[in-house]
């Protein structure tokens, strides 16, 4: 197994020190696995997609415009 070093904010580190009974490396490992699984699923779902970057930008612009219009911002 490969080792990894993480930098955490000082306030998070203080909380972690208060709860030394928790295996923080296991928590981090599970979080990384969960995120990796989501990425793998997304890759699998998109592998046969014909949607281009330009298509995605156009759809995003259309959605933002619709939301702005609905809320009276345009």
C-alpha cells in the first residue's frame, strides 16, 4: 500500500487530536474511495457520450439564463 501525506487546517487538526480514538487514516481512505468510485461511475456513464465541451457550455449558459430570468435577475 502506498503512503500519502495530507495537509489539514490547524482547526481541523485540533479536533482530530481531541478524538485520537478515531482512525483518521481510515476515514481519509474511505473518503478517497468514495470519491474515486464516483469518478469511475461518471467516466463509465460518459464513455459513450457524444456531448462536446461546446455543447456542455451552451447547455450551462441556457440553464444559468433561465434561472436568472426566473429570479428576475435579467
